[in-house]
């Protein structure tokens, strides 16, 4: 599943350019032309990243940024400010408010995509669309391929998404609730025990290549992807 980007921009031509640039590079795009519309979109579905204009018709985008950083659900949401404000003081203010990056208009579409991917590499590697590797495992999201020691492994879509997330955060332990939100999205209502079913299916798929031991249960906490011995 492609990473989702919310483009918050009130100038139609720029909104169209940013949206086209993102979709052309494999991202899913939502659009909003104001802070209020962006808030509604985020309430309905948490995007993977926000491209946010500073000057919006109802309120300043930087105010929305501060709200996002102050909310439990949105505090880790990656945000790129895209604005005509090019003064050093504005850049400092934007970054201090919590922006992950600051892009000045006019901008190069190629540079914007490069910065989006760079933010994803830092914050959520599995969303960058780039190939990921850990130990004997390799995941290529663009080709929807998984291999163990170079040999292809087949699995279902849900298991592919789960492994893609885990390989982006190796050694980290995630609860069932965290996996549900990160892999399936916080707008989807699924019982936490459903995660156990997909973990079992993922291990079964990896067992064909002798790699099922990499998906580990950490008792009392959740699951992790690790080459170390299970706890």
C-alpha cells in the first residue's frame, strides 16, 4: 500500500503540481485547501506525511503544525512546510515549531520528492518506497517482492505490509495496538488479536526459507523483527 500524503495548499495551481508530483512518484494523495479542511481530513484518516503551506485562508499553517505536535495522535506525524516565506527567521520558526523540513516556493518537483523520501527514511523507512534489508531479509515495495538470502518468498498482502513495517524498524518491540495503527491505519477498526493471526501467517511464509525465527514474540509486550535470540 502506497504511503499517503495530505497536501494542504490553497493555491489551485500549486496544489495540483504538488499532488501530481507525489502521485507520479507512487504516493497516495489527499488534498485540503484550509486548516479546517486539513483538520477534518486528519480526523477521518491519519496520513503518513503532511505537506503544509504556511499562508492559508483561515489560519496560519504553522498554527496547525503546533497543534499537531501537541496532540497524542499526531505528535509524530511527519510535516514538511512548503511556503513562500524564505527569510532565515521564518525557517527557524518553522523548524522550531516541529517541521521535519522546510521547502521554499518556487520549488523543484524533483527536490520536493527527494525531501519527502528523506523525511520518510528518517521517520518511517517503510514508507519511502525504497528497498529495505535486514539480516537475510530484503523487501522491495516497488516490485512487491520479498527474499531471504536472495531467494523469493511469497506471502499475502497483509503479511507483506506487516513485514515491510517491521523491517523498517528492526529490533524495536511493538504492541499489537501499535502494529494495528502503523500497518493498517488508525482509521481501521480491527481487533488486536487479528495481529496474532497475521504474525502466524507471516512466520509460516518465512518458514519456507527457514527465516520464521526472525519474527519474534516478546512476552508481555508484543512483536519485533530481530536476528537475536528470542527473549
